[in-house]
C-alpha cells in the first residue's frame, strides 16, 4: 500500500471516529433534554398534586366536626356536667356518670384541638375514646329517662324527653366518624405521597457528561 493510500485510509478512519463521536454526543444531548422534560413534568406534577397541601375537603370535615362538638359537647356536655354537679338532675346520677362526661369532654376537646394541628393519629384516639366515655354517661341518663317515662304519667310535652336527650348526646358520633375519616384519608395520602416521591426520585435526570 502506497503512502497516499495509507494517508487516505487513516483519514477515513478518523472521519468514522469523528462521526461516531458526534452521534454519541447527539444521543447524550437527546437523553439530557428528555431528562429535563421529564423533570419539568415532575415539577408540574408536584405543584398540581399538592403533596404538602390539604384539600378543601379537609377543611369541610373539620368544620362539620367543630359544629358537632359545639352543639353536643361544648353546649349540652357542659350543661349536663353543671346539672350533675349542682344536683339539678334528679335522682342524682352516680359519680362515674359525671366522670364519664368530664372525661369525654376533655378528651374530645383535646382531639379537636389536635385535629386542627393535623395530628390525626392522636386526635382519632382521643376523639373515639372521649366519644365512648361521653356516650356511656349519656346512655345512662337516657335509659333512666326511659324507665321513668314507662312507669310514670308525664305532661305531653315531656313524653319524648328520652328522644330529646338522644338528640343532645348522639351527635358526638359525628366527631368520631369524621376523625376516623380524616385518619383514613391521611393514611391514603401518605401512601400516595410516598409513591409520588419515589416517582420523582426515579424521574430525576442523571447528570450528563455534556455538562462536564
């Protein structure tokens, strides 16, 4: 092979190497741009998905919970406690009934407070425990009223007194149900957030050698 042919072959080889390098660089740029696009889509997903922000349904549920608390616990709960302490309720209920109402009111108050601070796990335990204690005391009074109505003649406007007390005490069930709903929704959101974070991590663009 002549010197001219060797130079020509060497030049062709260099050209092939150059083209191959250009092709690899082009592919790396395409991969990098694809990564940037994916990263932008992930950022958009984070912004629209509201990973940290709670939906408006959280606020609605909390307001419904607050309404049930204000009606049944704060108003009628305290009236009942005052009635038992002041011996306005006759016959005077046993002391455990008073403590059931006191425990229920305190526990549900703390649970409601923690709910607004997004401590749903502890709030659920307090709300359900307080609801159970509150209803225990309320059921005692309702049953006593039923027994009295069954054995005594009363004025027509007092014949439904047991139902009136049910309407006073039973709305606390709303507090327990909503607390449970908030807990379940929060658990589901935590699972989705964990999956979304993993997706974001997997979708993060790898640093390209083009930047070096």
